[in-house]
C-alpha cells in the first residue's frame, strides 16, 4: 500500500490564522470597551456576548481558507477545495498544470474540463513547484497497470 502525498497551502494558512486570531481579539476588545466608553448608546452584557460570538464566527469563516488539500497516491487524487471534495483516478487526469497567470494549479480532465487545486498556490513559490513535480511523478506511476490494494 502506498503512502499518500498530502499537499496543503502554506502561506495562505499562516495569513488566515493571523487574520482570524487578530479579528477575534479585536472584536473581543471592542466588546469589552463598549460598556466603558460613552458613545451615547447603551450596550449591555448580551450585546458584548454577541460581539464576541460574531467575532468567533467571522474568524471561523476566515479559517475555511485553510481547508484546501490535495491527497494523492498511485491510484488517484483527492482534491478538497474549501468544503467540496472530489476523487479522480489517474486514468481521468490528462495533465497536471500550472497555467501562466493562474493563482493555483489544476488537473486537466477529459472534455475540456479542469479541476482547480487551490492547495497548490502561486504565492507558495518553490513549495508549489515541488508539489507539482511530485503530483506529476505520482501520475506517471499511476498510469502504469497496477492492482489496487485489497479491501479488508
């Protein structure tokens, strides 16, 4: 049984975590300070709690950017872009490409279709280049006839 290759975005994950934590801290600070600053409007404890909960929900929304993943082995590739996951056998993949001007890589599929790989992003530089090379290597191995592992 082959060990799967797992690829995740690098820079976007760092930026998303920093933004999410910063947003949550800012919303919490605003919620605490709202009662102490005279603004002409009366804020109560439930308003403060709502601000903190809203900050948490917005931070979680930002963290959905960290969910992108590509998992591949000799039999196929599993692509998760944000919340949707799709599994494609290597026999359906015509090419692994990073088109000029694109922000992320993609799998070229039959009938002029493609599947974006948001886990392999332009901003990751050499990490993206290595990820594409590893995917292409797995694809070339996956196109050779093999027996899939037995299910137990």
